[in-house]
C-alpha cells in the first residue's frame, strides 16, 4: 500500500504543472479531464493533451492530474484536481474528453472485490454513477463527450496485469453509457498495445510512454475529426498506430 501511495504522489509531482493551457484558436474547444493517462509527460510537452492540441489546432484546456480518482473524498486534495469530478469547468466546450478510473480500482481496492467502487463510478447499465453524472453535466452544457478507456499492459511483468478483467468491465459499462446518447462517444484502447511490445509504456509498464501518449492523442483526434468534421491540421499527434 505504501508503494502505491508513493507512486501516486510521485506522479502527482511530475504531472501537475501546466494544468490549463489553451493553445490554438481555430479548432474545436476541448476540455480534458482525467488522471495520468492524460497527464503523463506534461512537463516535457509530450502529453496526450499537448499532442491533441497540435493535431486539431484546438483551444484545449487540460485539467488532468496524475493520481486523480473519480471517488476522491478528501476536500483539500480534491481541490488540487485529484477528484476528477472537480476538474470540470463550465465553458463553451465543443468536446469534453474524459478518462480515469484506473486509480480507483488499483489504489482503491487492488483490482480485487471492486464491485462497489465500480458501481459507484458507473452502474452495469451505464445510467448511474459519477461518470454518467459528469457526462450528463457536460451534455447539458452543450458539449459532446468522449469517454476514453484504458490501454492494456504489454503482458510482460506489469504490476497491474491482474487488473485486466476490471478494465474490460469498465470498458463495457462505458460503451453502454455511450450507447444511450448520440452525443456521448466511447474510445477503447484495449487493442492499442501489441502483446509483448514495451514501446507504448513508460518504464513502470503502467503509464504511457511518449509514443503511447502520441498514439492515444492520434486516436482521439481521428474520432473528433470524424464526428465533427474538424480537420487534423498537423501530425502533432503522431503517425499511424
């Protein structure tokens, strides 16, 4: 447990800088919310949000924070962005891109007997929980919502290898939520990493490498472009995956 806590605090320290950079003015207005899947490499300018901003010339605000959870009860740290729900800001967004849930399952219950936490995040039918509530709020404010699933491990010594079943369950529920509203979309990442390929992950084999962040951004950019007609104006998100 101590190791997990130290890992979360370390990731917070290296990914919290630069939470809200706007950038381009000609592309879609995007709010990103989530954890280190998005926040990784912010300081180095290689995060998912940085690459997505370049790819779409987006006016993009990235409020993601390493170590963030959907079910975070502490008010002070929640105000720092560790509570994903508190990362939301009302605005004239075209898209709200939402990720997260891995810390709730891994740090919160060790990916073991996590049914209660899973239900609190999103019910089996996709209609209730924190995630549907956030999606509904963003839709009410006029944005389309993109739910991004978690990329899987390379299947080679990752400390979260045993979380695969929970990842599949979360993805299935997110897909059901997306099926309830034409303005909510689900982007799975389960097929992104070839088995045994370590190049998509950082050394911890949990978080995305620079390449992993680039490919995730490329997939998000392609979906937004396809759904809204927004052109991909640069290869900033990287090449084909």
